[in-house]
C-alpha cells in the first residue's frame, strides 16, 4: 500500500476520513462520535493511539463533533488553522494543537500535507492534499465555489474526494426554510451535483486539449440526506461528463460515498 483513503462517514450528518501510507495514519475531520471512529478504525486494523493526528477542515459540528472525546486519550495531534481552533468553542490539549496558516505545507510522518482555501461560511475553511511517494489524495468539500486554485488541486489528485452535496431542484422545492436554501446555494455554501460535475469536466477537457491522460478515482462526498441521493449524484456527474466529451471510464472512475457506512479502502 502506497497511499490509501477510507471514508468512515461522509454527509451532512457527519464526516470522517482515514488517510494512510505504509507507516502513517491520519484522520481528516472527526464529525461522528468517538465510538464510531474507534469502531471504524478497528475495522481497518488501526488503533486510535497509533494515529499521527487529526486534520480539521473547519469548525462545523458535522466535522468536529467527536474530536474532543476522541482526543481525551492518547497523544494524537490536532491540526487546524488559528481561526478554526478559535471557532471550535471547546478546550483541547494545548500541547497537541498544531496551528498552520491556510496555504501552508507541512509534514506529518510520511505524509506531505498541503492546505488550501475553500469557500464556506466558517472562519477560515480549508481543504487538504496529502501526498506520499508521488501519489496524492485531495479533499475538496464544503465549498460553495470552485476557484482556479481549487481546479489545480483537482488536476493533481490521483484520488479526489469531491463534494456533491445536493440536487438544486430537490433543494429548491424542498421543505428547508428560504434562508437555509439561500445559504446552501450561495458561494459560501455547498457544491451541487451539477457544480461538482462541471468543475471536474473543466479539468478533464483541459487535459484532453493538452493530450494528457491521468488515472483518477473520484469519490463523490458530503451528500445531503434530504436534498440528494447517490443515484442522482452519480447520474448528474455521468451525464455532464458525457455531454462535455470526457465521459467517465477507464481514466476517471466515479464512486459515491455513503453518509453512514464505512467505505472500502481506496488506494493508489
């Protein structure tokens, strides 16, 4: 195994990913209960005390709800920028809080971590690209807009975790109050199925124009329980890629992540 990721949960009710190389294992977010995290790690043959740390994208509860309990035992480090630590509103062991500035690159064990800005309604939200031996896993989620720097992160990913949060029609016709619909649809909200698909299509078309081919596995993530379902997310992505002249296939493999179930381990 060179570099691998497993989703313990991915959705509006909780998010937690395990990324590991041969000798280093990290969590990205801890938005489910500590018990579920420990059980998920056990299924992977991992001991929570063996984790090098937890990378936090932002302070919303579906990304940090299990963090305080999880870190009460062991000595794992917690990585976040200063604004995110301030936004958490609970105490963490100061000697294990590792602060970075958005855009920083740093090393954790064998893994090289690159941080980048995303567009979400929190203090200073980030995504992560984790690299080992020339392979890269990138997590682009909880963003209402895709910028050129985000497109570059997508281009360089071998495994891409890409938010595909909602179907716009379902959301607009649904029971959510208007202010919440506006929040989700805004540039600091969440990526729709269509927006995610068009971002990926832009990258793939650019590669086609340059005569490039890249094997890439795309994990559709953070699906809404009320405003989406896996078949809709997958169909939208497949249709838009087909219309754009860069259909999914041998080079681009699409997978939807479950909101509640542990995924298979995807490695590169």
